[in-house]
C-alpha cells in the first residue's frame, strides 16, 4: 500500500478534503459550484448548477459539508466491504476471516445509515469519487493485487488496505465533527469514528 502521509499527490488530496470538511471554503480558493454539493465539498471540482449553499438549503438540514462527508464515506465503505468479502476465499487465517466477517456487517450497517441520510434529503446515491486514487481507498493496481493474492500475501495486503481505511475514516470523522455540520451527521460521525477505532484495534490484535 502507498503511504499517503508521505506521497505528494495524496497528501495534497488529504489537505483538500480536510479543508473542505472543516470550513465552507479554503483561504484563497474560489467557491465552486456543481451538480451536487457533495462533489463541491469533497473534491473541490467545478461545474454547472447551484451554489453549495443553495443546494444545502433546498435539501433540508444537510449542509454541503454533510453531503461531502457522507458521499466520501459511502465510497470508502463500499470499497472496503468489497475487499473484506474476499477474505473467506483468499485468507488462510481463521481469525482474520472472523474479523473480516464482523467488519463487513459493521460496514453494511454503516452504509445503510449513510444512505438513509441521503435518501431523507432526496439526494441521489451516486459516487463522485469513483476511479479516484484517494487516501483510505486502494487504487486499481492495489485492488488487482488483492483480488489475485492468496494466503499470507493476501492477509498482508488486506491488513495494509484496511489500516489505511480506518486511519482515514477516523481522521474524516474527527474533521466533520469540528466543522459546520448538522447535529445528526456529527452523531453519525462520532459513531463512525469509534467503530473505525475499534475495528482497527481488533485488526492489530488479530
């Protein structure tokens, strides 16, 4: 796995994401607009459509920060669940298989909660991060390695991928709780951060 803390492009993306989640706009940055507030809050990409503030106002209590965090976590959790579901066939470790099964269920419940928040606000459950090389997610090359590896090699790749996932999930959960997010989303972020920390501890002791 790539160490995003020491990699230029990934380090820049982490900074952009945390900036978007912590404040409504970074100093010196132009306020973007886009088809969804999530794309604006989480990626900073520009496009056509309403401003983030207008989108947020038209979608109930969710702010642009809320939507950005929710959609980013959905993208991360979806990929993590896919990776975890490889464990029964490819891992030789009974303990790791058990941990992966439990963690898959936790992610399934977390995804249901996140998607319910979007559904209640009538926001499409799309994925503006598809194909992105992002902290907390494996890239195409790493995913290919996971889907072909077996035994101890697979176990090492899975541990590395999931430890990066949990580290980034905890960082984003902490950031959104300090941002101008809704109270409901902050509660979900608190639970998400605690779950990630617990899963990480269990993985490290497995």
